[in-house]
């Protein structure tokens, strides 16, 4: 499995990470045997970056129950603040959330704790960032990250306060490439990409709402993919749409890890197979997809 150092952290992460929102929000604790098999397969095959969040249902708890005994084998990132306990963004709520995450994950430390979708107004107050800084000083977390998009993410990137940024980037959502990549590279911030395969909508003739726990994102991505596919030329596009989507995202060197989640172990096997493949998509395909996005994406905000 390809790996590299995540920005200015000392964390060596696999370029393919594993996201847990789908497992956490779609499955139940009774599915532990299946979930444990998925986690174990990921770790056994070189995936060492696992991303979760306090708001992802049973995600943190099932990680703790399934693989906390293998804690030394993976880099663990979680998120706090987004719908945490239904409360506001305050110092005390963030501290409580971090402590709860540690208990559920059955670990003494979290490698990266990310503020989850925090808006600029809350970031500028400073309380939630200070809560993470104090948690870091106590050894509860190693690095501080931000997860979000659009102007909120830009504030986080340019603030100098965050070690990592997690944001969306894929064929139908190229906002980050045009607005964030340069600033992130200049500051040597670790870049974690979410939704790298665009919720698996590319190539679909019908919106099946594959990601049923986030249908609004999936529907928007599906509509964008239909508009983009009407314009593509007859150049040699790969037949495997997941291969195309994942290879497109990872073709950009700024993408240090891309997290793909699934509750289906066969999908995980295929994703790992794609990573192991030496086949690439051509520069011609990449350039055309970027050009089409630029031509028709007016008004398309980052999702």
C-alpha cells in the first residue's frame, strides 16, 4: 500500500484510508462480526488510516470494540463539534466530546482530532480551538485538524492553527483543487480527502442513493455527473467507474490520503485492488475532466 507523511505531522499514512460514517450510521452493534471482519481486512492489507467522528452513530464505539487491541497498527482520526450531543460550540462541550471519544474508542490518545464543520464565526471566537489545544497539551490528542469546506475551510487553512485539513475533492467536486491545494501545500498542511469517489455516482444512469445516510450529497453529485458526462469526448476513459474516480482523485500529489468507507467487504477488496494496480488514467482524461468542471461548475459549491 502506498503511503506518505501527512503534511507537517510525523504520521505516515496509507494513501487509501478508511472512512466509517457508512458503517456507523447504517449498521448496528449486532453487526459487529461483519464490521470486525472489514476492519481487520483493511488493516491486514495495509490501510493504516481510519477516520471517524462523534456524530457517526456507533462508529467510535464499534472501532473500540473491534480493533482497539490493534491500536498500534493504525493512525486514528476523529471529529468533534458537529451535532455533538445537540449542544452549541463551547469550550466545555468540546472537552467533554474528546473525553467521550477516548472512552468509546478505548484508547489513551487520538492521533488527529478535527473540528467538524465549524463555521467561521465559531472558529474566530477561539474557544473550540483552545479546547483542542488544551487536550493536546494533556496528551489526549497528537494533532489538531479541521474538517469542512468552502469559506470555513479556507479560514482554517490560512489561520495557521491546524495541522491537517479534511475536505471534499473528486471528479464532480473540484472546488478544493482550485481554491485550497496551493495554500495547503504552501503551509505544508496534511491533506485528507473525503468523498474521493464522489459517492460512487459516476457512470450511474439512475440515482440509486447509494449512500443512503447522506442522500443530499449523493443526489447533488449524481446531477453533476450527468451534466459532465454529456460533454466528455470519445477519448479512452477506463470502463471501471470506481477505478476512474479513485485514480482521478489520487492523481494529484497534494492528496496525501483519501478516505473511502464501505459496509461491504467486497467493495473494500476492490478499492485495495485499485490501489495495488499500476494502471493509471491518462493525463488527457485528467485534463478533460478538469476542463469540463471549470467550464460548467459556476455555482457548484463544495459539498
